[in-house]
């Protein structure tokens, strides 16, 4: 299946004009609700749906400034997103991360993209902002985001929701997760692990406690299993404001997450997940596949398409859906997904139930064969690049 759009490595004069190199150039007040996204050109249509959901639920009494951290958005995309936020109390700006990152290579694997690390740069890229909400682009907001923003995080680095998926894996679905979080990530209590797709970031406190060099050094030390989410959990180590999962409901991925993974978690985690499912304020379409723009029967797809109907990218999103249904590549991908998630995984769960020695042995063998690979370490390279990163942030 062809990608939704092609990215252009070269940057036009118009793009450079719209893409700010510092928060001062954004032209936004940044004095009330500040929302941060990280996005590549390929993901713009879905970012547009997330933005639309924020706009439709915004209060007329508040000011909302949306900042997109990027390195490759086209002028057309920036203009379209700017025009989309027509409300007098909603603004959008685009902040270039290239100058900050320089030549630093960010390790990633699977469905994760380098943009996932950009949230680590928010405290340094927004030096005058005390607090901001970070949102992944694969979600919709079904309430006034100002309610989340008003949560008190004084004295903490951030507010976040516990990760029901990871906790369910750790408590039976995948026995390698607990030892990884405790022994490799170094968490004091692995049950405090949070999901980083929705964060209320106390930027002022982060700036006081963690330097950008420390964040980047951790991020590039190795290939963490869940990348920057692991980095943030390592730094916070359970010291964060717990926010209800309603503000980060992880969709029932493949209709398996709830009945096969979360069911293994502790009773209070399962209860909170069910409460979130009944009344989600944010639906997060997290997972390697089964996104609503390709699978209209996915959990939460109705809400996604409700907001997508008002997105300027509606026709493009529809075209992507049709291509995934009609093209040979799209059909092959769907068949592969069905075989893996509807055949192999349920069969594995049935023959090797969670908590059994047989399941533990197979997962450990898989892990040894390369289920998690370390990113090649290069201390000398990091030592050369991190000073460059520091200089570019202070320029």
C-alpha cells in the first residue's frame, strides 16, 4: 500500500517562514492552555482529526495554543492546519526541532517513529511556558482539554495515567515485562509505569530537575523497549500525579487488549480501565495496527470518524481507507493482520495461558532471539553530539 503522502526533505522559503525556530517566533500568547503535538508529514491527516476534536470541545472562556513539533511538515500542511483552527480563542504554531537535534540519531523500532522523542524537547523548546499538555497524534479528545490542563502538578514533573496494557502484560500476559522494568529500566515499583501518549508536563519543574542533555543521553544509551516512554518513566520513577484513565483510554486494540491483556492486571487497574471505556475523555488509538482510519470496526472508530467528518483531510483519509480495502498490498496486509491477531495470538493464549511456565519459557526464548535488541552504543558519538544539541538549544 502506498504511503498517504510523500515527505520532502528540502525546505522551501515559505516553509522556513512558517516554521519557527524558537517559541518567541510562534506569535502565540502561550498564557493559558498550551497543547503540544509531535508530527511528521505522513501523519498530518490524523493530527488534523485530533486538532478538530480539541476545537469542537473548547470552551469560549479559555485560550488554547496548539504547538506542533516537527522537522518536515510541508507549507501546504501548515497552512491547512492553521486555517482549520478558525476559532478566535484557538491558535496553532509550528516549531522546528531540527536545529535542536542536529545530527543526533534517535533509536526506534516497529511502528514507533523518531517523532515520539520530540516530547522530551518540549521543556527546552518552550522556555517561557510553565505547563503544557503533550498529546500523541493518534487520538481524539472528547471533552474540554482545559479540564485536564487545570490539574495541579505542583512539585511533580508531570501528570499521567497508569499504562493498563503494560501492567496487564507484566501481571501475566508477558512475564519478561516486570523484570525489564525493574532490572533494566530501574523502576522502584514497576506497577507505577505510566503511558506517555497523554502527559500534563510541568515544564518549569522538568527544567529545574532534568537537563536536555540528560534526556538525550538516556534516549540514546540503548534501544529501550518503549523508547521515550521508558525514558520518562525512568526519570519520574513513580513520582507523578496519577490522572484517571478517562484522559487516556487505550482503545481495545484488535478487541484483544481488554480480554487478553488488561484482564491480567490488578483489580483496581481493570476497574479504572472499564470506567474509562464507559466515559472516555480521550480515546488513544495506540497499537501497531487496527487504527480506525483503516479499520472502521476498531474500538472507538465511531468517535474518530465523527471528528474526521469535519477535517479538511476527510477525502484523503477516506481514500486511504479505500486503498487499504481494494489494493493487493492492502488486502495482503489485512490478511497478515487477521492471521496474526485473530489466529496465531489467540491460539498461543489458549495453549499457553498467562502465568504458565510454558508461556514464560516461550516468551523468554523469543526475547533471546531478538525480541528486544539493544541499539549499538557509541559513547564517543554521544559525547560529540550532545554539546552540539546544548549549543543549538541556547542559540
